[in-house]
């Protein structure tokens, strides 16, 4: 039980990293004391934000990760003398880990004694790793810090970047003198929206896992594995518990696949957004998903090296908990040819969404749970196995259908690249036309008019196959008006997948959502708002932002909302993923809070940094209401429902009218 609690604790620790990414809980400084010609004390001092705990070197094993100090350069000619001497710590029993933990609060000082093997050694370095956690909600962040010391003089510090005059001026212009910023964020509502989004992604991942169950690589494994567990042990309860543990390990394995992306997300709030809108990465996703689609069609098989499966299969014979874990890992490896394309879509979709790593974890959790459930349920109720349909040609049909869906999804990534670079290759009507061709192909396949390599000869088309084919034809009919200049309907069900309506082969009045008048430069929009004495609707959006399109095409399109935006507000839409290069005179260097240099070279670089600097967030859509004198009128709004958004806009206008001029 203790091990299971530890696994759950680690999972929730990682899943909270995204929420803490804008906070730096520990600030370090360093110095040293000379003891003799060959001995020194290297002093590492930490200032810790209240409410956070930094764990000691001497915290009990089995709890949170302790501080570990090592040589920064292993070949450096010195050695560490014992462990560092610490300032006072607090010792407290952890109910989660069931051990006593030692940690620092507010400040920490560590003195590491070193011995020089060579008195001519001057510059040396230390590496410190550990963990800092927030007391209230259990958020934990891994620490990995490097310290360099110059012994004959002061401790060396990182070289300070000096900006040129132009960069200083343009950097200063990014920072707004905002007023009333305390009302920007309502934590409870923000967390509720985030939780709702994560639940949706979890359910999508769960649906993907259910689809994976219906593939030839996974479905036949269910009765075989369940029978193995229920017949392996004379003790029926033991067999059932082993099957449940097997399912639990399947979930854990898929969750672990998402963990590395949390470290990327914690390095820089904008990093996953930059990855998701990277042109070449989107083209790569298009290519890889197309490759996956043709593997589902049966033209080739995707497999991991057979030696991996063989080694894991051998390891699964160890027995006990470890053996069951390796059995679960073996399933993940041998089923890769069917699950890989679905997981690839899940990975690509998560990285190109606003929640990034956290959404990937939610999706992977749902996927793993869907795969694991049958093994646990059929172990509890083995009689249900008799109701399972027999393996057959329907499994290959499922794979081919997934191949068509994978191919349609692939074009979304090519569209992302086209949008952020403004190539004009996949305008809205062309994108929809390609989807029509793909789904017509799927309908022809379902009606047995076309075949793929592994399809068996069909003597009679089943009722379920005909019914699904009719649904696909209905979907094609739904798509057709999307290729016209004045469509009969606006394809709201697909909001976020096709390019925006103004990115069209037909001439449009404006290049703004729904034909609204908007500004795509903040300074120009602000000047217009001042001249006309109107409040500002500041819209942080993205060309590749699915939720932004959903808001525009499902919420903004409502008559009352469209009217209030069009008549009562100055709309400023800033595209944070726009890869259009700024004029050379407008490009500059910007120093981030952590001291790192960021080159502002594109329109997206500028507005993404502008959003992070002023509003401490990097998600889209992100809406702010403000007056021309930069007074915040209401809390910020993100992806939400129609009524909430309308009331928010209306209240913003009323507050603007009441505010002193």
C-alpha cells in the first residue's frame, strides 16, 4: 500500500508542475570561506518563498527528494569533504510517505567543505539537486542548480547581459503601466476552467484508449491475459488482485510517458507554445501522422525492436509485483503498431493545445485507464469473457477507419504551419475540400468499393458498416457548404480544425474574425481607443489555437456578442504564434526575469513576450478588458460559454462608463 501511495504522490507532484511554472520558489546566492591553502567552505544560501519547503540532505529515505551536492566537473582537481553542514531544519512526519521529513523554511544555508589536490586550482563548480514543495497543495518542483567559484577573488557570477540603446527602449515599451491589476484573475474560476479542460482531454484520451482496444494488437490479448491471471493462482482473490495490479501498471506506464514534457514546460512558460507553433515540427507531425495512417491501411507494420519485447517478456517471468510490471510493459511494447499512431496523435494534439504537458498527462491517463479497465473487469467477472465478439475481419476494418481519421487529423498540422507562415497553401476552402476527399474515400471503403492489403473478401456488407457509411456521407454533405463563398451553414461543429473564416480563397472585407474591425498592433489599437474614448478588448490569440477558433466561431458569432464587440469595444487581436518577421528596425533583444536573453525577431515573439510580461500567463485565448488609460475593467477571461462571456463584456462596458474620466 505504501508503494502505491508513493506512485500516486509522485504522479500528482508532477501533474502540478505546470501550475507552479511562473513561480520561482527558491533564489540562490553563493560565497566561500578560505580555511587554509588547501581547504575551503563553499557556502550556498537560499531564500525560500513562504509556504514552500526545501528538503534537507538528511531527510529520511522514502520521502521527498533530498538535496544532493556533487562536483560540477568530475575531473576537477578537488574533492568534497563529507556532506555539507546545514542551517536549522524542521522535522515533521509525512502522512503520504509515512516517514519523518526534514526541510528548510524561509532560508537555508549549506556549507560544503572541499579539499584542493592542487593549490594552483582556481575555478571550481558544484551541482546541487533536490526538491522544493508547496505546503498547501503539494506542488513540487525539481531543483538543479550549478554554482561556480573563483577561489582567488570573489565567487564568479554569471556574466550580465548588456542591452543596446534600441533594445532597452523597445523592451521598456513592452511593459505597460497597468492599473487595477489585482482583479485580473479569479483563481477559483480559473482553476475550474482548467479542471474542465483537463477532464475533456482525459475523456478524449479515454476514447482513444477504447479505440485502441478494438485493434488486432490489443483485443486478442484481453482473454489470454485475464485467463492467465485467473488460472495462474489457486487463490482466486490473488489472481484477481494480480490482474488489477496489471491494469494499474498499464496506467502508470502511459502516465510516465508524459512526464518529460513537464520539465520542458517548467523551464519557460512559452516553450511548449513555441514548440507547438514551430513550422518544421508541424510539418513533421503531418508527415509522421500520414505515415501512421498508411500503416493502419496495412501497407506496412510499425513495430519497436523485437529484442525489446523479448527481454521484457523474459523479465515478466520473475514473478511478484516486478514481474507483473514487466508484463504490463511488454503489452505496451508489442501493441505499439496499433497504439503508436493513436498515441502520436494524442502527443501532437496536446503539444499544440494550450494546456501543454498537463493536458498530455490527462490524455495519457485516460488512454491508459481505457486499456487497463478490461483486464481488471474481466478478472472480476470472468463470465463476461463469453460475451466478447470473436476476433476477425472487423478488427482490421477498425484499423483502416482509424487510418482515414489519422490522415484527416494530419492535415490540421500542415494547416498550422501554413497559417503561422502565411503561405496561403491551405486556405479554409482548400482544407475542407481535402477533408471531403478523405471522407468520401472512407465512405467508399465502408461500402466495399475500395480495398486495402489486409482486407478479407466481403460477401455481404453488415448493417453496422452500412449505417456508419451513411453517417460518413452525411458528414460529407455537412462539409460541402464550407467550400462556398457564402456557405449555407458555418461548420460550427468543426470550429478550430479548419483555418479561420477570414483565411479564405475568396476576398474578405477584413482579415479579422467574423469580419470585425480589429487591430493587430497594440499601440495602434490603443491610440484609436483614446481618440474614440472606447474600452479595449485585448485578445491574445494564435493562428494555430483551436480554442481561439471555437470562441470566435461559436461565441463571438452570437448576434448580441458580435454587436457589443463591434460597437462598444476596440478589438486588439495579438497573434502570439505569428512567425512573420518584424522589420529589422523593430527587432531587439529582451532580458527575461531569469536573466536569459530572448531575441524578439517575429511578430509572435513580440506579443508572446508582451503577454508574459504584463499578464504573467502564456495561454490562449486570453481576453482582457481595459480602458484607454490602461485601467483593468474586469477579471481576465479565457475559453468559456456564451452567457458568461456576454455578461463579462456587458459588465466591462458598464464599469467603463462609470469610471472617472
